[in-house]
């Protein structure tokens, strides 16, 4: 366990990918000297607003671990926020990108189209919920996909208002800040925000007194009808399972109730599946779990193994509402990202990834439920597949316990386990491991979480 700083300073940087030794290995305190050096440079050179959760200098990652410059190997329960679902540096993605980078790196699809962009659109049209005619458009980031979904819905309906939900998160650009619920850190001081954005109550079974999905939908629809009016409403946008807001799973019937209302009122139903998409929840898309077929779906994060890509996919007649030249961007559907996405989608469809997400979910849920039965500070365990969270509370009152949550998260990171927090009240630890993690590593990571909870 003891390695001197000089050893680690001269240690060769390991190659990433699944052949990286799959172990938790702590050889310095975290951050070690090399990582500290980088973090000092970061503080000098990088804008203070760009924060970080894990104080390391990452040099390689793969399978279920992230290795830092000091030689520490951390178990990854975050997957870069649900991005490297297949595991970092997946061999199929590496090969696809290497082949493409030597062929051409950019033409701009709006200038000279290429095949891989069209193939990604075809794949998305095929694998997203519903067998209706669909089309897609590609972008660079989740926020950009959300912005474009709203543009498309407005053009199609010739209406302007958009409804988002309590606890919702949709990005950091101006329109998506307006759609996002939580002020700190996402919005505070960054206004004024885009207009014609309204908020409706979410179904949150742990905190809304167990309202049925149908009742929660009626409540939201009543707010929408009274405060916005269907005649003014272009779109409703919702995460089928909320991500940053705390992995909130709506009660059965909530999404269906909203969708049915949207259909009868010429309102476009947009499912933001940026965090839930691509096998993460044990289905290809979370909408599949709830049996809904959204009009438009936004995707990003898990789509391309870590390369920046995002998409809007949906009903052909809605997607075609925009005049030519109204949608696009210089880099949208970059050829390297498209090559990666085609490889990733092939793996998602053919390597049993939804089944693996379910297995991981079963392990996480079982272990967390056992911890909960011995510790009332765990108020709720929820999620689907490899997207599971624990909500921490003060047992006597049920109030959110954000302090306990951040204490546990920090202790896990210090012991070599990457965990992320979330939730409107900062009292949720979310587990989003890469699906390439082994059962052994996952159990070891949960042992660390359990010990951190006991010690807190
Ligand atoms: C991450 C996320 C976004 C924003 O994606 P970026 O790529 O960070 O712009 C939007 N919606 C949801 C649900 C997300 O999880």
C-alpha cells in the first residue's frame, strides 16, 4: 500500500479500457501530490465556476475504475454522470473513432453530408419508443438538444409556452436554465431567463404523500390549464425519471396522464432522456418502462461512449416542421462522435446491456435496502436498473439531510469510491456505475458506502 511520491511521479501512465486492473487501490491520500499539482494549476487557469467533485488528476479509466496520476485506482459509481455506460475506452468505440479520425474529422454536415450521421439518425429512429415514422437531428450537448426540441415544438404548434416540472434539470444554456428548477448552483445570478417557461408539480411519491399517478397528473394538468392554458402551450418537457433532481420516479400513470392530455390539446410531449437513455434504466429508454411513446425524445450522455453527441428524435411530421436551415450547427453530428455512437448503439443492442443494468440495479437495491432496514437515516431507495439513489433524512422529522449526504460522499471518495450527489435538497446519493463494472467491485464499493454511513 505504501508508494513514495517519487515512484508515482515516474510511474508510466497505464492504458485505459477494460484491461486496466480492476481493483480499488489507494497509494496516497486523495488528492496525492500529482493531483494536487494539477488542482493548483486548475485554480489558477480555469474559471472558478467550473467545479469538480473528485479531487484527482484522471489519467486512465475503464471497466469499473478511474486511475489517477498518483497511481490510485478508484471504483467508478458515476460513469462521468451516466455517460460511459459501456465503460471508458470501450474497445469497439476506440476502434471506430481511430478509423474515422484518420479518414476525415469534419466537413460540417450542413455543407457536405456523410453517411454516419444519417446512420445514427436511422438507428435512433428505430430504437426509440414507438413504431411511427420518425426523424432525428444531431447536436453537441444535451442542453443544445433540449433547446432544439423546444424550437421544433414551437414551430410545429405555432404556440410559445413550455411547461417543465419541479425538480427538473435540462441544462445550463439560457433557455435550459429557465427550464431547470433549482436555483443554486444552476441559475443563481445568471438571469434574466428565457420567457414563456412555466413550472408544474411533479409526482414525487416519497414527498407528495403517495399521491397516485393519476391524481398527480390531474394536479399538474390543473396548474397548466389555469396558469398557462393549452391554447398557448407548445410543449411539456419532462425527464421520465428525474436525474439531477434526485432520481425521482413518478408514480405509475403520471406520465401517461400527461401524455394523454398533451395529445388531446395539440401540445408536444418531450421526454428528456438525456440521463435515462441507452440501457441505463434496464430498458433502452425509460419511456419504455412506463409504456409511453413521447412525441419528441432528447438524448445525449450515454449515446456515444463519451464523445460529445446529442439528438432530438421524434414524430416525422413534428421534426419536419422547421424550414431548411432552421436547425443545425457547425459541429452537430461530428463524424468522430457519429462513429462512436454507431459502435455504442450496436453494443447496446447486442451485448445484453439492458439485462446487465437490471442485474446491477438488483445488487444496488438489495444492498441499500439492507442498509436502510438497519438505519432510518436512509429515507428512500428508488430508481430503475443501474440508476439507483438513496435519499437521506433526519429520522425524527423526515427533513432532508444534505450535511449527512455530503459527509458520506466525501468519505467514499477519500476511500477510493467515486459517488455523486443530487437532489433539490442535496440529500441524495446517486449510483450510476458503468455497466462494465464487475459484481465484485460493485460490492466492494457498497462496503465502502456502508462503512461511511456507519461512521457518519
Ligand atoms: C445532463 C442533462 C442535460 C444537459 O446535458 P449537457 O450535455 O450537460 O448539456 C439535460 N437534461 C438532462 C436530463 C440531463 O441529465
